[in-house]
């Protein structure tokens, strides 16, 4: 079933006027009537775009019939949706460069896949993780486990494009010889994963282009669910920690977060919150596990990333500095020289 939605905007705009700071008001938006224009998976000879209408929210009870990310203002995006047993997909295309805000909390898992998008300003938040103000959202993914809050504010520099994937937790696949209690899907914020991204984009293209093969779409959806489970299965199992150090699951979470946010300043408090430790105990445990303090580890990873980029002639030294988090070429050069003993330009020449 393919659907398009157009939410009643007046009530939502009134709600925004009352709650102008997105993400800092715990009140839920009012339930308003929503009109859904829907098409089934097209049959041979049918017009894929021919709409039919039904109510998505009840006018009487005000209860949601299903769950979708709320968009403010609702007419800022075009939405195309396909759904089948255990899963739904929404291809989202903003139609304006004005600020757009998104909010979601539901008993379903949500995977956000950003294909395109660079924002001038904004913030992405998933409950349980520090918020991110990362500007370049291209090829980034965010996973929101069922019951967690997600909100995002985009002040786009260019038109963006992304897709929402909704999963029924009761129908997610399980790895062999595991139980649901052993399979913990942790929240993840603006991370990179090629296997997930490529499968998700292929499925989004099929939905957008009017794919007529429902079995193929469902098969790709199952592959995507398996990739999600493989990504995080067992992440939070109670592994025995190194004496005085971080447990292996804590090490994975922290190093992944640093790798995914190299270009951003990361506070000690943010990292400590990820693994549920106080900043003091986290700093001690991190140094015990990695041999260097967290800020030093972050700097080392930045320089290692810069080295790999310097091997690509197409990237200028200034661009590389910006990519790894230095706003000035001079500060990047100074940090690189301190870490390696040579300037970025000299290092590139040494590569031949």
C-alpha cells in the first residue's frame, strides 16, 4: 500500500507558536485530523499515482491509527509511503529551504537515512544520547529504538532527501541461538554504515519509482532488518571489563561515537553519558583501556583521518582540515605538525 500524507497545518502551526523552541518542551503535539492519500502497490495497467483518501487520525477519539514522524510545518515536505506486514517506509522530500522540525516517539523502531542534506543550523536528538549539531548529513543514519524520543531541526543550506523506515519490534529477526532479551538495539545517532545505507537507498528508490514487485520490496525490508540486528546484537551484554577499564561494549560505543563525530567538539560529559559513568570514573577507565585520555584519543583519530584524506590528491589541505574539525588551516597545520613532525603538505609530498 503506497500512501501520501498531508497534515492539517493550522493546528500544528498554532502548536509551534506556543512551543517555539523545538525539543525543549515535553508536551505532546495536539492530535489533529490527518488526511492520508493512499495507493496500493500498483497492479498491471494501473496508475501508481491515483490517490484514494482515508482518515489517519480519528476525529472522535483522537487516537492514532498508526505511527509516523510528525513534521512541522506539515506542508514543508512531500511524503510517499509504502507499508506491509511488520514494516513501513516513508520517502521524505522537503520542498522548502525554511526550517523544518520533526518529532517521533512510538512503540516502533525508526531508522532515519539521510541521502542528501547540509544544514546551516539545527540539531538532532535521540533519547539516551547527547544531541548532535553535525552540519553535513549526507550518507548518515540514525536509529531510534521503540519508545525512545527523536527530534530534529533542520535549517537547510540546500534541499535535502531522506527516508524513514519503521519496524515492528515483535517481527524483527533474531540472530541464531539468541533470545529477544539478548538482542539489544541501542540508539545510534548520525552514524555511517555502508551495508545499511546501500540496502536502504535501494528500497527507497523502488518505493519512489513505483516498484510493482511487493515481494521484492518485502525481501529488501527483511535484509534491512537483519542488518540492523547484526549491527547492534549483543552490544550491551555484560562483558567482563578490563580491571579498572571500560567493558568491551563501552569501548565499542565510545570509539564508534568518536569516529562518527570526528569533526565536532566532544565533551567528556557526553562520552561519559553514553556509557552511564560519571565523567571522573569514565576518564580513568578510558585511559586504562586505551592508554591516553579521551581528548587525546579524539585528536589522534582526527590526524589519522587526515592522513588517509591526504592520500587523495582531489582534496585540498584546507578542505581536509575542515573535514576533520579544524576551522582554520593554520590550526590544522599546527596540530598535524605536532602529531607527525611534518606539515600536511610535506606529508602529502612524501607519499609520492
